[in-house]
C-alpha cells in the first residue's frame, strides 16, 4: 500500500512539474488605476491558489472557534449537572 501511495505522489509531482515548466510564459495582470504586474503564468497560478486556500481557511476559523466555545460551555453544564445529581451518568 505504501508503494502505491508513493507512486501516486511521484506521478502527481511529475505532472505538476511538467505543467509548471510548460507554463513559464510571462503574462501581465492588470490592476485598477493602471497598475500592472508581469510574471510567469505558473507563478500567478500558484499565488492565486495560495491566496484562495488562505481565504478558505480564514472563512472557517470563526465557525471553528464558535464551536469550541460551545463545546466548552456544554462540558461546563454537564459537569454542573453531574455534580448536582449523584446518579447521573458520568
């Protein structure tokens, strides 16, 4: 199984390496107010991939922290109920 996983990883790496090597043409990204940025296509694709991943992670963090607070509150409530009644499940 480990050999299969490593074979898939190597194949994916080679595919992405070939993709990167074949997309080194410079492209121009035009911003507002006449600003422009010229870079190889693969660099721009990688930059937008990383930016999108970071935005996705940031969008989930608020919900994650809210869940953690709710879990902590529920554990407190359960401990309080367990302390009040000795026959409650632990």
